[in-house]
C-alpha cells in the first residue's frame, strides 16, 4: 500500500510512525496490508509526519468509502415502500401519511451492523410475507418498526423517524400486550432524550410506559427500563427528589433480573447501562462510571456504536467528577478511532455533553480545541470522521 512506501521512504519503522501518530502499530499494519481503510484525519496526519504534502490524503479521498457504497444499494423510495406496506396493516382508518404525526426482541446480526447499513436489511425484513401465527408476525412488525425508528434517529433523520415511532405505538396498542406497549414507549423516551429532545413531553411517555409495565409482573425488565427512563427525565427536568426516589427501585429491579434476557427485556450489559445512566443523571459519577465500565465488559465486541456510547458515558462521568484530562482523552480516542460508518447522532450528542463537562472543569486543557473540532463534524454524520485501531475483535 502507498502508506508503506511513503513510510519506508522516510526511513521510519511501523512502530516509530505509530508512536508519532499516537496509534497502535498493529492498526497501521492492517492499513498497510489493505485490511483497514483508515480515515481522512489519519491520512492527513501521516502526510504531516512523512513530509508527503497531501499525497496520502488525496489517495484516501479518491478511494470510495465502503459505507457510501453499501448505503447506495438502498433505493431512496424503498423505505417509503416499506412504510406504505406497514401503513396498510395499521388498525383503523390510516389518515396520517407523513412524519408530522404526533407521535424486543433484537434481530440477531442486525445490531452488529452500522446504522446506515442496517436500514436495507430492516426494509427487507419488513417486506417479508406473514407466516405462521398472526400475533407473532405483528409483534415482529412492532420490533422492526422500533429498530427503523432508532436507526433513522441514529442517522440524523429524526423527521422520518417520528412516523415510525408513531407506527410502532399504534401496532403495539392494537396488540394490547402491556409489556410490548411499555417497551415502545420507554425506548422512544430514552432515544429522544439521548437525542436532546425536550424532556417534559417525554415524561408523559415514560409515565405511560411505567403504568403498562407494572401490569405485566412477568417482565421485570420492562419495569426497569420504564423506571430508568422516568428517573432520567425527572433529573433532566430538575425534579431531583422524585428521581432519587426511583433509584432504589431501579437497582432492586436490576438485581432481580435473570441473566438471560427474555421477552424483549434488556440484556445484561443494557441492565448495567441503565443503572449507570440513572446514577449519572443524579450526580453519582463514580457509581455511574463503574456501572458503565461493567456494561462495557459485557457488551458484545461487534456492537461498536453501543460500546462507543458506553465509553463516552464514562467520559462524561470523568468530566463531571473534575477529571477533565481523562474525559478529554477518552472522547478524542472514541471519535478518532471509531470507524466512520458507526458515527451517529447519539454519539455526537454524548460527545457534546463530554465537551461541555470538560469546558466547565478544565477549560484550558490542551486538546480541547481538537474535541471541539471533532464534535463540530456532527452535521457530516456518515462522512469521513475517523477509523479505528482499538475497536471490536481486533482490539490490541
């Protein structure tokens, strides 16, 4: 590869170049062998270290990004087609045709795909004909609609996501299962809160989720998810005393859960993430960080976006606990090393919170400008931001 040629011409070993760049040498080796794509930022930094002008950066820019290639295989009208098919199955007269409407079980390998790559698979799943039990098929459509809504939100397409949230609620309400109806509402509340939406309307959604979850005692996972959402929203609204009252219930429900998630409830790593998010929202930064760290240990290696969010959650705890340098280092590594196609609105919302925390505790830190620059790229989600050396199964 061109990087190897330029490095050898400069008389540097792989380890020497990696040390200067702050990257793992095994990651650079994978780039030289064509096993990793790298990033525009890395290419520019290599040009600077190797004295090659903008040769490597230009080569990178001329190389088609895999994320764009895959995303292009989904026709622009395919999601609308899937929406029309789903709309025909919604109960009652369906008069809402646009995103201006008011308002699980995981699908295996789909969760290990980047958001932009996930949409074509979800569309295909939605288009499959009904087989077997009608109730099971409808439940599956609810879960798929939820995943489409979450995926569109992650891709920065919040307006389109709104009608999918609405459709999931309509389908779940028609089925009448309290646990499923609760799941739709709590997941919607948590997603919209992470995105930065106004908290007051989300509290009503969380209240509905909790009321429904309490009707189904066989699904303690849904009670945990609903109570976690409500506690976080209350804390966001400044109603800290009410939020504190929910913390013991959140922790007790988490302890009661079996370690094998069933019925669409949270998985073990999600349980710790929920605990951590509630603790952090109430200002228990050390406890929150420990729970996020435990969640990270249990989170599957191929869920790169979720692992990144957990690390940024830990970074926010560092910043709030006046550990600005640790917070800054963690956030910079996540944003630079995470492969381009995994960057989402959720990721940048979390990074912005870290940035705000670091500015408050240590505004003079060297490197703060670099984080500001990376966070400013939020508008370019899906475009080149950074590719990584320490993510997933290849972590050294």
